[in-house]
């Protein structure tokens, strides 16, 4: 799925009127009469009335092959809906074709439509539920997923993790892979390289979601007062410490040793390294360094597959941050106002430090267009007038 034309996780905080598209096209959806609530993965868009997520620009080119995928759930009304179907519109008045889904959509359901040549196919949870062949050159002008709810309007549904792949009708096994990736989305990476590429697996993780220790606040003691007077108005946090208990596998001792040498080399470089966790639809990223001696534990030697164990003790000097995503662009910019120094880590190993001032802008050029995650770290709660060419993934974590 290299040509992603739309990637909307619907994971904004409640109150947002925009669902951001993280594809290179940035086709953000305007949310009308809807809200964001806990969903299948993080938050989802919920429409309790005549709501919609509207994109004005054309995203699906019906003149070429495409794949559309989204997680959906119908809002129940008494005993309805009892049936669902996909309606395809073709040129001409009242020119419709229908594929029955045979699913009430009462639970989170993966819905996909593909067009390959002159064949339209509908998938529910990865299973083919029907196809339509249309004359060559006569392509549909649109489609809709509908049900027999007594409501006569749109809305009354939940949407999560929508995608469009342009120019490709991906096969069933790829749709199944997309489902599995969203159901079991746990990947660890260092400097944008997956741990699994080194045969490294994480068996236990600590500290990622912990609140760092609070730095000692200003405290005043008065002899004629009980206790103490403590300034708790603006808490300041200490470093974040992350522990990862890992094991590594190689095809024989030489292969395992080679992988281990390559993996640990990341933590022997100057400065911080980018550590990231992909879980669900929104990754977590950290700029860290290895705090302690990286010890390798090995009990036995094997002729075939060989194994070893080690523990990463990572320290994040700037634990409070924003995360932004750059997709398919060669540059990104950040504009902010801050009286305190801020660091910007651009996601490709580059960084801009000591950023402060009024409406200061910093721009970074990338070697190639791809996906990069920008970290803006510091006392971010004191940042005002923040804007960027890259959408915000996490506003503060």
C-alpha cells in the first residue's frame, strides 16, 4: 500500500471540528454535528444525528483502480438496523447497483471496497461479500454504506481509521494484513528501524506511561506556621526513565552477534537516539540515550537459532513534548512563541535547539519525501501561538 491517498485515524480530542488526514494530500475532514469519543483505536468520530465527516476535494478517482477501507459501527435504534448494504451509483438517472452485506454492523466492523479493472468488490472483516462487474469505461460516480435504520438521514454511526489507496485494488490477503496490523499494532523502532529487523523482541516495558517524578518545588517554612508553604501552581517534571527487557534471536551465533553489534551501535552514538512505539493508529516517539552499561546475557550456546537477553535503560532528558507528523513532503516548518528554550527534533536525526522568541519560525528540509515524526520538547505548556505545516499527533505527552 505505497500510494496512500487518505489516512484519517479520527483520533482528535473531543471538541475538534477537523479530522486530520496524515496522507501526503492532507485532505482533512470537516466534522459536522459529530464529536470524538473513545473508539476502536484511541478516539473515533461519533455522529448521533444528521452529522458527517466532509472532504470537499476528490479523494477517490473512480476512473482508476482504488481501495477504500474504514472501521464502522452503526448506532443502534431499538432493534434496528437489521440489514446493511452497499449502494453504487453509475452515470445516468436512478442507475444504482447494490451488494448486500448481511451484517447489522452492531460491533466494530472492517469495511472495504476495491475497484480492479471493471470489477467492484466489497469486503466485510476481510471476507468477500459480493462483486459487481460494470462495462469497461463506465465507472461508478460514488458509493455509500447504508442500513435499514428508521432514520432517513446520515449520521447515527461511528467511524475509525479510514484509508484510501490510489491506483491499486489490494488483494484479500493485504486487506487481512491491514486488519491484523490494526488489531495487533505493536512495533518498536530505533532511529526509524524496526527492532524486528535486528531479531529483537520486547518482552516487558516499564516507564513509558509513567508520570515522571516532580522536581522539588519552591518551599518556604515559617516558624510560626504549621507545615510548609509550597508553590504547586506550575509543576516541573524530571527526566523520564524507560526500561525495556528484550531478547534477540539469530540464525546461528555469527548471525546473532552481527545483529547485536548493529543494534547496540545505535546507543553508542553522540546525542540522543529516536525510540518509537507504534501501537494503534498514533505512535509514541522519544529522544533518549542509554543510561547504563548495556549488558548481554547468555546462558547456553546453540548450533541452530541462537538467543540472548539484554535490558535497555533509556533516559529521556526532555520528557514533555508535542508530536507532529510529516507525510510525503520534503520540508516542514514550526512557528511558536515561547519565553523558554524549546528543542525541535525533526525525525530524521536532525535537531534545532534553543528556540525561543515571538512568532519564531524554524524550517527543515528532508533528504526525501516520506513519513517523519517531529518532536517539539520543552516547557510546552508555556508555548503560545503554535502552528506547523505538519498536523499534530499528540498535543502533550
